[in-house]
C-alpha cells in the first residue's frame, strides 16, 4: 500500500465541517486504487492529521495529478488555519 499523511491545524468550529466535507467528497468521486482515509484530531489541540491510503503508488500519483483532486483540496484547505505538511510513502504493516 501507499499513501500520505498531512499535519495541519483546524479550528474547533471547522472540525465537523471538515468531517462532513471529506465524507461528501469521497461519495462524489470514485478514485481508482483508493482504500480509505482517516482524520485524527490531537487531544486538547487544533492539530489535525489526515491519512489517505491507496493500493499502490501509481494509484496515488494518478489521483494527485487529477484536477478534480486539486479542486477538492482547495475546498477542504479553506477550513484549515495553515497549509498541510504532507508526507508521502510506502505503508507497511508492523
């Protein structure tokens, strides 16, 4: 598997909006090779971690290059206090 992890800040009033938006976006668009995604909100903090998991790097790269993905990114990044810090890589089970 392959994926990305992003660290960002999300104001408390935008947390539910981000949850709803990501759920809607995933329902609207079928992405080849997409497995799942998660949101983690750190305890007592505005820090959020976003995880997106794909079957392989080729699927991830194809999604990243898709203009529809950029449109989705523009929509959800508006709910964040700062730009996400992205980390891409191979996912291995421990």
